[in-house]
C-alpha cells in the first residue's frame, strides 16, 4: 500500500487538483493507494483569520471571508467540471455556524477553532474525490476525525496510535478492499469521545505518516512544490542541491530547524516500522525527489545540509548567585507547550539561554517569569533578557559523528565573514550543530557554511 500526501499548493487550483488526481490515478492503477490532502493553499490562513475577525466582532470582515471561501472552492469545482455546489455550501454553512458562535461569544475556544479550520481540508478532499469520480475512478472523501484518534491538546494534538490503528483499519480498509481510493483530510483528528482536534499548522504531513503507520503502508510519498530536501534553502544559496537520500534523523532535525519541506513530527510514526518516505515535487513529478530512510545506503561523512530560522528570539536568564533554576524554567516552558529550539548553559553561576520561535516568545517569557517569580522579586535572578535580533543556523549530518574538525571549520567559516557567534549547541549525538548569530549575518553565515562543508 502507498500513502500519498498532497500539500496546499499541490491542490491549490483546479489545474493543480487535476495533476494531483492524475498522480493518484496512475499509482492506484498499480497498487492500493490512500491519499491524504491539505486544504487548498492559503485557505487555513483564511479560516483562522475569519475566526479572529469573529472574535473581534468584525461582521463585515467575516462576511467577506465567507464569500471568498465559497467562491474559491466553487471556482475550483467549475474548473474541474464537477457539480458539488450543495456539498460546498453545506461545509461553508458548517463553518459559518461555528464562526457565528465565536461572534456571539466574543471568544475563540481552541476546540471551536479546530472544528472550524478542519473545514478547509474537508472542502479540498470533497473536490479531489469528486474530480476522480468524474474521470470514472472510484474514490471517496473521508474526514480524518473518523480515522485519527488524538489526545485533547486542541490546536496541537498528538495521535493515540493503538486507537488510531483500529479506527483507520475499520474505516479505510473496507474502501481499499472494494477498490475505492480514500481521500482523507490531512491536519485533523478527534479525541476518543469525538471532540474535533488538529495536529498543528502544517500537520497534514504528520496525518499522512500517522495513517501510513496505522495501515502498515509500504511507502509514503509527500507531494510538495519543491524538488525534494535540499542542502540549503535555494533562495539563500544558489548552488543548493537536492539530496537523493537522507535519514529519518537528519530529515527530522532539518525540519525542526526551519527547513519547510516536512512537518517536524512527520517521521516519528514511521521509524519503528521503517516505512520509507519520498519527498516529491507535484510540479515536476518526473524528478526523483528525496528518499528518507532509516539508514543511508552509501557512506556519507561530514555535513549533509544547512538550514536557518530567522523568526526566533534568544531568552537569557542569569541567576545572581549559584542557585539552580534551569530545571524549573524548562518544566515551566514544557507545561506552557513552548518548543525550545536550542539551549545552552554555562558557568558557575548557571546562567543559561534558550531560543524560541518569535510567536511563542511571550508565552515563554511569562512561563519562566512566573516559575521564577520569587527569585526575580528578590533579585536572586537578574531581569530576563530578550534578544530578537538573532537567527538560528543548523548544520545537520549523521556523518559529522566522530568526524573531527567539523565544528572548527564551521566556526572559522562564519567568523571569516565577520559574523559574531552568540550561542552554540551540539547534542552528544553529534547530528546537529546549532549556532545562534546576529540576524543580519544569518544569510551570509548559511552561504559560508554551505561552501565550507562542500554541500
Ligand atoms: N492546512 C493546514 C495548514 O495550513 C495543514 C497543512 O497544510 O499541512 O496548516
Ligand atoms: Mg501545508
């Protein structure tokens, strides 16, 4: 069995949907296929914006967005020559009802948001299934709320795998066995008692890997709009190359450190079953793409790729004397669901700093400040310092392990460009070297490292 996932740009218009359907049909002629689809590009943003407008009481804005939502999908339906107006209107009506509730409350409960935003994927799954059916192909749109069972962490849920295995087999295998290709919504799921959840922004990749693992698929293909996983962002590095093969660990590290090709949580469900993944370009399907595997077939020493993140901030905490607070600070960050991208600590005084995404900065600062409120009030901890003018660069490669001189060469390459290194982190796995530099030197540092490591 093959699980195929299509991202937002790969289903962003009638023309793109036709291409996606062609790819599904071609593979499904050879073996059983389950497709997992994102919402049409920009639709999730539109839905989220609408819930915010509703919260702020902006009725006119809500009305405008509802029209955009309906027109965009109806235009696509027209372009595909499928008549699904009643179903589109029904789904848009479902979204309108949730938004009206938010308007009335003046508040957006996370649970309502999850139910609302999943409508984007339900609309795209509807169009894709209809388009396949029109060309005489057996397909059925399936809401992943009936397939993926998650915890109740709304907006960022995690799958409960045993329950998900049971549900996905029960819902999807009868279709597959009857020769019908399920077109499953990406991004969403539901708790065991049926409350709708989502897996976090960009979570459709994760949906696909959850389903691939639950169904014991033999491969997962992720269709995007780039040729595969590259040695660097081609917008920053003109001679960046597509990697033919990369390990799960390397791909996960790259995704985590800002490479946009894969959602960082995608690979975890596949590791145990060793299900290989292909990252492929639906705009150039003839290109091989990148294969993500448990181990590399060829020997690869040194670094494999460099990536960067600009929208980050560095938070520094400095105790006045040798008191130990790192553990409590990290617990507080964890409880607040903040992702720490890098952490370094040093010196007798146990000062430490950590890097977070800009959008999580306020939550992070509040969490640490309230965990250390007493120490801060008494001056045992200096006021927390925040530096927004930084960027993260990460060099990734399993082949860096035990390969001496890597860090030295990387640092030298960066300092040769007169870029000051603010913080450094390397785990003992030696898989990633994370370097925090001034924001204005970030792009240059990426280029310097890419050249130095012969990527
Ligand atoms: N449509 C969702 C988003 O934009 C999920 C996804 O595309 O993966 O975040
Ligand atoms: Mg997406």
